[in-house]
C-alpha cells in the first residue's frame, strides 16, 4: 500500500501494522466514550489549553467527575501507559457504564503506540507533571520495574516470547521502555521535591504491592 493520500509506504515492501482486540457489542457491554481532558491539538490553527497553560490541571480538578473521584488518578495512570508506548493519540477513553463513575478506564485504540523508539514525547506525561499526583501502587510497581532484577524490558521480552507473533517488539523498542520509565520516575521525583511525598503520592484502596526492598527481602528469606 503506497498512496499519495497516506504518508505511509513499505520499506521496501513490508509495512508496520497493528492488531486489534474487539470488546463485546454495546448491547452486551454498554460503554461511555469520554473526551480526554488532555486531548492533543490536531491542527496548526491553535493549541489546546493544557499545551500552553502549565496550571491547566487546576481547572480540570474543578470539573466533574475529576473533582470527586479517582478518575484523575486513573488519567495519570493512562498517561504513564501512553508515554511508555509512545502513544500521542489518546483523544478519548471509555468506561463500562455498569461500574459508574468509579469504574476503570478502557485503554482502547493504541494503534499509534510503539512508533519512534528513539523519541520520547514528554508532553504525553502532562497529566502527571501538571497535576503532580500518582497512585502509590502505580509508583511502587514502576520502582520495581526499574530494579535490575525486574527490568521492564526484560519482563516484556520474556512475556512476548510466548506470543505466536514473537518477538512482536524490536530490541530498540524494548530498551526505550527502560529509558522512558526513568523519565517517569524523574517526573515523580521532581513533583515530590516541589510538593512533598504526602501530597503527590495518593494511597489508593487496592492492596499495597511490596516496595523493591521489601520484595528482595522476601526473596532472600
């Protein structure tokens, strides 16, 4: 496929693509499609407010449902996921209606992920860097995956070897995960230095995962 209306051509005859998993029909599993507060501008005519206003999160915090639920923390989780895979195209997210406002976010449409392994698009982390908040469980998992024994690239490599389409990701993409993880932890560290850990790290209601030090202590025994 090489048409002038699509800026995509094979090199020389192979083309990168993506696979999709489809959810049940809306009749069986009704869902809401909700615009991402950090939707990216898709034209050259202007920018979204978050792209020019570093205090944009203060506005979002005043808007339902981000004002009275864990939704904003879930948005930060989604931004971290998108940054790791390099997905700049998160214009919407979805939720199953039966779980109400406190349901989990569905990360649909990740086709723009794992594009340029050499480029880290820091703007994807805007929800984290502007709101300066993160779930404690998320932070502990990220810290664990930064440890040499549980390095994210190694975990992903081992997991993907079981896939019929292995290796799925190229080695540069796997190594990019480790590099981007360090950038995420750096952004969290900057927030903690500015506002303090008690303000930045939110205790969520799920069972607390062990810290890297606790995990190693358990393995040693």
